[in-house]
């Protein structure tokens, strides 16, 4: 079995999950979109993170699209059996739709997708999940009421 874990490298959760897979003799790799870019892009995106949508709409869609193109390339090359996504990692619904059925998709929620402003697609991408892991029973209940398969 091969798993790709989409999570920032500096989160120990990703290393813990990877270690769990490796201890069972499975292959697991961490994918961190932040490593896709040079220092100038990282600096710019960090400094403009709180800007209003009327400003970010000029550059953020291209940034997110480039992340998703790289994700598709990695997934196509690695051919994972399982994809684990922490929160949203800037995944777009179209990206998940294109891989749905080819691999199992698991979301691990660290933030409430109903109230997190990190992505406009927080809820839309969850519809592609085979499993949603939530640390909060209240979030799980809310997701269940909205019709998600798991929560």
C-alpha cells in the first residue's frame, strides 16, 4: 500500500502518520505545497494572507491552481492507494473529482470546516471524501446533518 499525506512538513501529525504506515511496511510520503515555491512567492503569500478577497482575487486563484496541477502530477506519478489530506491544503473540487475512484480520499480535520476561512472550498471538497476524521463530535454532527458520508 502507498499513501500520500498532504500536510505541512512542520506538523508532527504528518510524521506520526507516516511512521505508522512505515511500521506496517507500507510506503508513505508527506506532500507539503509550501515546498513547491521559492522564497519570494512564500514571502508574498505569507504577507498577503489576510488581505481581502477583492485584492487576492488577482493572484490567489493562479497560486491555488498551480498547487493543484502539482498535486495531480505527484498523484499521477506516485499512484497512491490512499490520500490523506489535513484540512484542505488548497485542494480544489475539480482535482478531487479527477482522482475520485482511483484512490481512497481521507480528510483529517484540524479546524472546523464550517467556520474556517482558509479556503472557499472547505465544504465542497469534503463531498469527495471516503472518510472524514474529525476530533470534535459537534463538527461531526454538523457534517452529518449536511449530508456528508462520514464526519
